[in-house]
C-alpha cells in the first residue's frame, strides 16, 4: 500500500512526488512514456536572459531527485482504470494493480487535431509529435515541412525544428471550417501573435505588440501584411495563407494553399501547390481528463483553461475525497506553473496526513500565482480569469454540499 | 541513417551508438538502442505503419505520445501495440496491421 499514487511523471507529478517523499511518504509514480519528464522532455527555448531552458536536463534533474528520495517510478505503464474502495484507491494498469491512500492525477494535456482533407496520410503529424521526434528521439520528421496553425506552441516548436536543421516552408493557417474556428481567421491569429510579440526578433511585430492595442490599427496592419508571409525570428509566418488540402498517394507529397484577404476569405485565383514531405497540425492543447471522469469528478468547461477541467480548489483538491490534480489537467500552462502546482498538491497531501500546517499549503498556492505572473509566455491571455472562474464554481458546489 | 539528428547545437551529440537489428514486415532493419519502433522506422524513411481496417489506406504515427493509437502494429505476435511507445529490442518482429474481414458489409452488398 502506497501513501500516494501519482499518475503522470511530468513536471507536476514529479514535483508533487518529491514534495511528498521529502516528508517521508511512500510514493509511486506511473507513466506511459519510456522516460520521466512528460512533455517537459521536448521543450527547448531561450529564456529572456539568454540562457537555454533544456527540457531533457530539467526532467533529468527532477527524476534524479525523485529516485534519490526512494520514489518508485514505473514507466511504460498504462493506467486503464481507477476505483475507490472504502478509503483506498485501486489503480489498474495493463500489467498489475496498485493500492494507495491518496491519488494525484497529473496527466497533462492532449493536442486538438484540425481535420483537413488528406490529414490521414503518413507524414501528417501533430506539432507535438514533431517536437518529440526531433528533440527526444532525435529523428527528423522529414526533409521539408509545413506547419498548419499559428499559435504560441507551433511557434516554439518551429524554432526547435529550425535549431535541429529541419527546413520549414512556412507556418500557415488551416482552411476555415466549423472545427478550425479562430485558428483559420487572420485577425484572431494576428491579435494572439501580438500578445507574445515581445519574444519576436522582428521589429515590426515587436513594435506592434506595444503599439497595436487598437482594433482598427490592427486591421490596417493586417491588411498590409504581405501575402507571402513575414519572417519572424527566421520563421516564415503566413497569416494570410491557408492550407486547403494535403496531397499525396501513399504519403505526404505536398499541400494545396490559397491566399486569404484580411477577413479570412479565400482570394480567387491564388490557389497554388507546394512540395513538402511532412505536415504538422497545431490545433492547440486541452486538459487530458479521462481518468478524473472515471471516478466521478465534477467538471466545468472553461475556455481560458483549454476545455473541460475537473473542479478543484486552490489546494488542488477535487470534489472526490482523497483525489488531487496538478499541472495541465487543471488548465493549459507552462512547465514552471505545473511544477509549482505539483508542490501545492504535494503539500496538500502532506497536510491531509497531518504532517505540515495549512499555512504551508497556502504559501505554496500563493507561489503559483507568482510563477504564473512571471511566465514569459502564456498559452491563454486570460488564464487568471479562467482560474477565478474555477474557484467561483468550487465555492458554489461546496455551498450546495453544506446546505444539503 | 541520415535522418537521425546525431549532432545538435544545444542538446549535444549522440554518443550511444549501439545498433540493434529488428524486422518490419519481414524486412531486416537496424535501430539505435533507445529508439521507439516509430522513430527507428522513420529514420529508415518508412512512414506507413499499418493499413486502415476497412479502407486499406496507409496510416502512420500522428501524436507520437500514445494518445491517438494511429501507430498500432503487431509486435512479436501481439497485435495493437503502439509503435510510438515501444522501444526496439534485438530481434523484434514488427508487422503492419491490415484490412479486416467485414462480413456484414459483404452480406449487405450482396443484397442491396
């Protein structure tokens, strides 16, 4: 019997495990992947101060600490069911079952696909797949590719592909459809781009981020944005070009593109083809919550957090007794926030065992806000608003519980 | 072997060069120790991992982290193993999944 079972060996799960084991709890961490670190593994970017954030090294640092503290980390282990019998959690994996007193879900996020004609051809992959192939497995996704979807994640990974010597034709938009939504509209994409333009090396975009607060001015600049695209930090950004189809017989051989006007309308006669041998689809991330749904958590749809999230409080407790959450399962954010959230969950668990005071949990929870405020990029500009909505919903549910 | 990123300006160079042999649909191939089936095949420019159960159209890996199940293959006789989460082992036999019988559809086609 473990004191704590943690599902997910990413930044949140590892930091929670480290927090618990540091105070003597017996901890098990389970993960499907062959290395500990979760999606932190693929991350590679330059901090504002010029130093490199190397996800592989950060993951190794966390995993080494966890192993040193005697945490059992079982990798390549897929959880297939969860059950609570009396006060004990039973975790079913493909190989065996485990029992624990407390359970933490740190399952991270999943990528939203954007279906496009031809997207089932071999050579089409999610943007995260290209990142893992390049930085973790060290195999090129192809010789020359195109990225469909311009957002903070696709830009970061495009930089990583470039660093590894992989050629990109461009980053372009998906064809407008019911599913592609705002991903296919030049204006929202451009506005979003401006929100993290402080990272851009291109002076026009950098200037734009500071100056273009007014919508009419944004429209004007968008109208002037070159059809062929703009090179931002060496990346060819085609905000006014959409991929209409991925072509090839048995594998990706190219894409069909069309230029768009500032409103996202296809310009007649601008259709053209480009040869590529791989295509990345970047439709954004949403919290991976299936396991929380299995055990009857209350859920809320919060757009700012990326989708449905299990309802939780500031201490990362859910509506199910003894079940905690941390990391991207609670909303899409960076690894540093996930690490801070993992610490909160770990401390909340320690408090439930009577090992530390509530004040310590409170302090850790406050630290999360600080980390969030100092994060160089945010996946959603209104993340704090989303978090406030979760707390409001938690208040409502708890009030109902008390009055019942 | 040219598709492997052995040198990298930040991540450094790969030193571990232990080579394993395995097979894919009967073809003898090599992999670097620590590579997944999906990565080792991609390094050999093999992108088609299976064929769709009904249409027979080729499919490759999509998410590369175990979520989408597009990359499932038969490994040493065990079907529906995710190529993106499975490390190549010496002598491993990997086989593509193919179309499945669809008796109900055939029955319908004969009558309609």
